């Protein structure tokens, strides 16, 4: 019995030593909450860090993709630029002058060229199936090139033969420029005043014909107004249109007079070419290769030789 009492006494003593301690419990809870809070904070920081990293990675991928798209666009634009043909074929480009600059000089009556003589042979109203082939033969024989201001109606009139002449002219290094579709003064300049809508739509018809002949990448920035820019009123609208589209209207400062006055023979046409170009370093000479201009074709070899003997370089406008 004494042994049993001892055991019970010892048990009670032990229970008394483990009595509930509120202060200790409070500290334990606080510690636990701190640990939980810090854990949540660490987890939150880690989650935020990972989210930031993910966003950064996505941003970098998007930037890389945008850069790739921009580079691809630039590459395609460069490829398209290589394909584009403006006025003359790529090989003949080295022999062409900037038509915008020549247009400015003509408007300012500035025919100087830094002491170097240069001549631009220009032919209006083609292509014709009768005269244009002879003009091309003379140019090829003389080893020089010209700028052809073609009209859409005459191209259509000449059918496949005229279209082939455009191709031949272009392949031989000549420049192809636009001289309207209709060449109709009353439609283009009613009451002698420019109708810009009629004018631009008329020229676009010839642009489309040329693309159909020379390919979709062909275009020309060079035009010649039927009758000449100088001849009409209200041309400010056209000037603005040309400036906005980096185009040039080219008149002339010399001519062989194959469309002025009575019909002239080859010798008279040569004499006019000499007379009107005299004293000019820069010559833009007006001639025609349309139907009925056989004497122009006949005079051309002599006109070419005259300018060669006078020290002129032959260039095209593009």
C-alpha cells in the first residue's frame, strides 16, 4: 500500500510541473505566426519573382519576334526594290539623269551643266509601226540612247508590233516615259485650263499599258504634257501632284521642228536642231516618232553625228 501511495504522489508532482503557461503559449503562437508570415512572404516573393521573370521572358520573345518581322519586312522591301524598274532597265540606269533636276533647270531657263555638254534626244507620240523602228535602228547604229514619250492610243493602234517595239526600245537601253493616252487637248485642258482629274486618269491608262508590256514592276516618273507644260493655264495643281509623287514634267529647250509649220526635209530638220541647241551645255531636244515623221528618222543619224562632233554626251531621263 505504501508503494502505491508513492507512485500516485509522484504522478501528481509531475502533472503539477507541466501546468499550462499562457505566456509561453502566446510566444509559441507568435513565433508560429511569424514563421507562417515569413513563409507566405517568401512564397509570395518567389511567386512574384517567377512572374516577373516570365513576363520578362515573354517581353524578350515579343521583342525578338517584332525584330524578326521588321527584318523580314525590310528584306522583302529590298527584294521588291531590286525588281522595280523606273523608266530604264537596270543596266542603262548609269546613263540616265534625274528628270526632276532637269525639269527644274528647264523651268528656270538654266541650260548650264558644269562645263560638260549633255544632250537628251526625246521622241514624242510613239510608238508607230512605221517610224519608230527606223529611229531605233539609227540610235543603235550610233551607239546612243533616247527617251521615248509614248502615247497609249498609238500603242494600241499598233497592236503587237507596237508593243514589241516598246520592248525592243527598253531592252536596248532607251528610257520609256508617258505622254498621255489620248493626247486630246480639249479633254486634258478644257478652255486651255488643266483638268487635273482628266489629266491624271488619262496618263494612268498609259501607265497600265506599259506595265502590261514591260511587267508589273515597271513604272516611269517622267511625263511630258501634250503641247508642253508651258502652253497651258492652271498648271499649279499638276505641279503639286508631281511634287508629291516625285515625278517630273519635261518640256524642251531645242527642237528639230518636225511638228511646226510646213513639212520639212531631213536637211531642214538637221538645220533646226543645230540652230535651236546652239550655245547650250544642256540640250533637251524635241522630235517625234509617230506616223508621217519619216524625215525625222532620215535626219537622225546626222543629228546624232552633229552632237557627237560638238562634244555632247548622250543621256536619258528617268
